């Protein structure tokens, strides 16, 4: 019986790309490993900024972040990968193939991911935003779980549980150099994060951003002043979904491989939520700090696991304990987060 797993498929169609502990490869391996941490943290920072627009500024708890993240990642992967026919070895289907094969540039794939995720967010928001906050969270969470189930079972379209492989990097230079390629990914991620931060800062200080905060604080009062609260919430939810799709596109190209089980689990949503809470809801710079800090705990726990063999299997639970203690401390001593939202007083 052949176990058809991502690792098994990787033996045939992609080289291994695991990140070794800090001391295994000397300085080059250490720098590459740190580059991996930064590149993934930048993706989580994009997710945190997107969620901060929806929740921090507008008060919309989107519990379906993983779903829009999945849409962005898969749409970009379909657009930028080459043809991927099924692989059959000895009468056994090792890889079922997937939709796509268009070999488009990364920029086009990212734009398509934003359009797909943003458009889906708008469609989902039309009925969901009429629900109360708790029911909105339940509805969007259910949407994300359904998408994950579809991605796992629509084998001929998504590659099923095996996923999409051989996703190209945004920029491919020859000859291949892992460290240089990682630094290129860091530079692209940092550029996208800076552009999104500047855009959201501008939007937050604009009249549109002030209306969002007014709706968050007192929706009925905002409506009494003639503002169409539903329209503004729909815009914020759709824009946030589009930016989440952008993060998904960058994730797909950074990893070079997608599978629906772990990368897009509902826990991703709550990780992003913790990042925004810790960094400071309503503060874009705080959301970025929270992303680097919370993902840093996960990355650090992976690095130290090999140095503490006797408790290696329990590192995951220790990390959850640290995050829980951090949240308790923040709620008690600094409920606004590390960087609190700047209060604006009109004179």
C-alpha cells in the first residue's frame, strides 16, 4: 500500500526545502533561516493589517480569514504555475494534477487573487453583514471551513489533500541560490507590506476612515448623521478580503507548495486575531508588531525543539501557554495592546 502524501509526491516533483535548526549549517544556514522567519512574518503582517481594517477600524469580526486566504493562494497558484498533468506510477495515481497551467507573471496572479478574494468577500458580506456580530463570526467561520473541505475533496481542480506543487517564485534568477532567493522574497514582502501600510494609514485618516470608526463606536449615531453604515461596512469587508487574498498569493509563491489541511485551517484566523489583539487593535503598526511577535514564538519554538529532546513533543503546548499568559497580561495591564490606537479629538 503506497501512502500518497505531500512528502511522497515531493520525491518526484519538487526538491526538499525544509528549514534546519540554527546551528546545522553555520552562518549561511542561520541567515537563511532568519530570512524564512521574516518572509513568513511579513505575510502574517499583511493578514493582520487586513483584519485590522475589518475589525480594528470597522468592528467587523471576520472569522473566515483562512477562507479568503485560501482563495487568494489557490487563485494565484493556478495562474502562475505551469501545466500540471496527473502523475501515474505503476498504475497508481501519485499526483492528480490541478487547475491552471497559465504560467502568468506573479503580478498578474496577485491581482487575480485580490479580485477573487475581494469579490468573494463582497458576496459573502451581502447577507452576512445583516447578522449581529456573533452570528457574523459564526457565518464567516463556517464559510472558511466549507472552502477548506472543498479544496481537500475537489481533487482534479485543487490537487486534493496533496495540493498544488511547483509554484514559481515571483522573481527567478539563474543560477539558483537559496539565500539570494530568500532575500528577494523578503524584499518583495517588505515592499508590499510598506505599500499596504501607507495605503491603510491614508485611508484611516481620510473621511472614509473616520466614518468607519464612527460606525465601530456607534452605528446608530452614524446612521443618524446620514451615513449608509451597511455600504461602508461592505466596502471595508471587501477591501480587507482583497488584501487577505494578496497575502495568500505571496504565501503561495513563497512556499512553492499549497495544501489545504494545515495552511488554511481555522486556527490561522485565530492566530491573526491574537496578533492584532497583542499588537493593538486599530493601530496598523501595532498589528505588524503583533504579527512578528506571535509568529516569532512559533518559529523560536521550532528552533529550540532539537536542543530539548526530552520535552520536544511538548514544545507546541508550551508555546500555547506562553501566548495565553501574554494575552492575560495584556488584557489586565494593557487592554489596548502594545501600541494603542491613537485617539483623535476634533476641535
